[in-house]
C-alpha cells in the first residue's frame, strides 16, 4: 500500500531490458551517440513536428531549472503558481540556474493559475520601472501539484496572453503522460500547438529509472546552444547519454508510456471511488494519478498503522499517488484498512 509517490515505483522491465540492449560497443560521448540521435524520430512522431531540439537529463529539477534559465535572465522573473513544483520543491534551483531570476507566485484553485491572477500580473509588467523584476517567462505545470489538469485550450489561452506581453512559455510535464492518457488532446495540441516554447517532458514518474527530456520548439530552438552550455557547466551533460536515451526509447515504443500512465490513472480513479464511497470528500478533481481526500486524523493514523504510505498535504487533505505498479490488491488492502 505504498501511495507515497510514483517515483517510489520500480522501473518498468522494458526499461531495464533496453539498458542491457545498448550496453555493448563504443559510442560517442555527451549525447553524440546513435541511440540519442535515434530518439529524434520517435519524438517527431509523438509531437507531430520536426521543428524541435532536445536534451536529456536524469531529473525533473535539472530539466526545469535548465529550461527556465535559458529564457529567464538574472534580472527577470518567472510567473508560476504558488504551489508549482519549481516554487515548492526545487530548493531555489530555477533561481540558482538563472543566476538570480525570481519566481513570481500566482494564485488559483488546485494549483492551476487563475486567469484573473495571470491577467493582473501581466498587466502590471513595467520593464522601465527600475524597482520591478519584470516577468520574462510563464511556467505552467501539467498535471499540477494537486493532480489537476490544464486542458489544451487553456494552455493556448494562457500562452497567448503571455506572448502578447513578450513572455516565453514553459510547461513542466513531469506527469504529462497522465494528462494525455485521458485522450482529450494530443501531445502536439498540449504543447507547441498551444504556444509552449519549452517543455520538460517527464518519463521518470511514468516508469523510467531517471529520464527527462527538454524540448525546444520552433523559434525557441535558438536557445539550444545556450542549453547545452548550461548543461555542461552545471554537470548535466551525461558522458554516456545513450543510457538515458535507451530509457526513452523503451518508454515511447508502442506507446508504453501512455499505457503505463493510463494504468496509474485507472488505479487512482478506483482509489477516489473508494474514498468518496466511504463518505470522504476529495480536495481536488482527479484528473490523473493523484488523489487528495480529506480524512479525519484518526483515520489517517489507522491507515498508516496498517502499512499505507501517503503524505499530509497543505490545506488539510492527504496525498495518495498511484503508479504503473500500483496493483488492484493495493486498493483492496486499503479498502480493508479503511473499514477497520
């Protein structure tokens, strides 16, 4: 009954097999290998475009910080939700990597930026005012930290508003697979077609060991040399990148990543039904693989004593995360503990 995080799950067997498959012979270092180069065709097919560049890292924090540092100057700011991962969980990495760029935090229910809050922030930008730190980037997260999703049309709307003010648009897609598994939009519709300039595309939470891909779309490709330089300077230029790329190959092959995300979503839906059926309200809609029930303290203690792993969440709810490896037996065991 480990619902602590999808990063607690093992890697999918196909990923392990793929690593063994590339573990022979000599290959060029630092991303110049044939395995990494071969990833372009799969990414082009997934995102329905050839107009992109990409870079691989082993962590979402590295991907977000590197991506944002290419678009936010040391004297600029990034607009993001106050509960965004880059604000709450990355120990100042975006500020550090950008050399001093600031995060400007916005409000909104379920970690989704409220349109009025965004429009107000955009309307107040005044680069000519020396006391201000003008926003240069809008960062959105999908899924959000509260398990809620932006629809493609919302991303397009927000990106359009940001671009009218000259901002670049970043999408933190650590759980993008869980959004797309619902089938409401394609990867292209959710990213570059909606105005996203730079995507941090996560496969780690979906079933890889540690594989995140930074994608620069369209005009943002001019930042690729800067991205590589920053990756090298910060220690995120893996000498044997083929082993990161092999994970991505395995995950993208025959849509494995989406199938695994769908499995996690299905388990979360069952978990949500379990809680609501027992009379416990959910703090947020379940748009992916995370469930946030309001539980009495004694119930939370009882579940923990029964061996369930989960976390308290700001606002009084508890966070339960399902992964590709969450079994029906885990849900059944939690149901028994809930009834005890």
